[in-house]
C-alpha cells in the first residue's frame, strides 16, 4: 500500500501537489548550468585516456611557450612544449580525484564521530566534540601542510592531510542533525521494541539526515580541490611530471610575463569547478529545505 503525503494551502485547505526534487532543482537555471559544467569536466576527466589529445607528458622543445591557437595547440604549450589542453584534461582527473577522495574520507570519519556523539550524548559527546574542536582551531591549509610535512609529499598523503583537516565540518553537521532526529517518535518506537543502538543509528537516523550531509559534501568538494591544488603548488601534492592544476600553476608562474596562459588556464579551471560546485551546493540546500518543498 502506497502512502502519499500532501501539503495543504494555509488559506484554502486545498491539497498542494508535491513537486519532485529533481524538477525543483531543474527550475533553477544557475544550478542547471553549473551542474552541466561540472558534469562536462567530470566526463572529460574520465574519458581522457580515449580522447584524441596528445600525451600530456610529451616534450617538444621546439614548441615551448607557444601561445594559444598557434601550431595546432588550442590552449598553447608550456615551458617544455607540452600541450596545455591535454595537461588540463589529465590534471582534472588528479584534481577531482583528490577533491572528492578527501571529501569522502572526511565525511566517513567525521560523520561517524558526529553520529556517535549526537546519539549517545553526555560524556561521549563531550570527549569527541572537544577533540574535534582542537582540530578545528587550526587553519585548514596550515594543518594540511603540517600533516604532509610529517607523512612526506605525494598525492595520497595530501588527500589524507586534507581529510584530517576537513573532518570537523562533517562531525558538527552530522551531530547537529542527530541531536534533532534522535528525539523523533520513530526512534522512541524502535527503542521500545528492543532495536539495538547501532541499528537505530544506521537504519533510522542516518537515512533521515542525508539532506544536510549531501549539501555539506557538495559545498566542501570545491574547497578540498582548492586546498589539494594549493598543496601541489607548494610541491607537497602530486609530483611532476604528473599533470595537476596546482603544479601546472607552480611551473608556469616563472613565465607569467611572457606566457600568462600557463597560469591563467589551470587557475581558471580551479575557479570554475569550485564556483560551480558551490552554486550547486547552495541550490541543493534550498531545494532540500523542507520549508521550501513546494517552490
């Protein structure tokens, strides 16, 4: 038997038709455009191995610092004659993997802390959240630099460092949602029939707090991409010759006066993906707000 929940107009008491989530999101032009841009970048990154583009590490010294549109280079060539467009597309694979990987790792670790702290409360909440506050007291980029300095440079270590610096966000978001959800009647009903605490958290509370978690994740991925690119710029992330937006800027900064495109292209790519992810996350927050479900 299917149950249909209806909203009612406050003035006429007439039922108001519920608008599906995806339609409400599609009505917002900004989110549609930004989602299309993000999807395009992701597809280019995934399909990079089969796209008809040059090897991103192929050196052609005769074509070094070629400008955009010259000698068959759509976005120009770098200081070693490597195709900038090819390196941008391959660099998207690294930057997106680092951003999404670090965000998901932070979500899993921070979400588990917030779930346990919010559900059990009392001394468990105090210990876990005060420990989280200690991490939150450090600036994210400085903490990430410190962790990478201890672990050693490299993409994997950079992802670990960024995840450690970013997990308090998810811990606080999840804890706040759990504090509200655990007081609902379905949780009390589950307790009354002897359902275990773990099952209550996993089957009853977690599915009902996914909306703020999804919003937090969509907003955080852009930040993680910026931070991991910053670590690569400092030489602590992806190591040459691996194409990465951060180390592309680092290698091109010495030639900014004669070939500004070496810095502008990867810099614009970072700006664009971060902006679009933040717009999509902001629109998701509005769409998933239960007070705006009929708009």
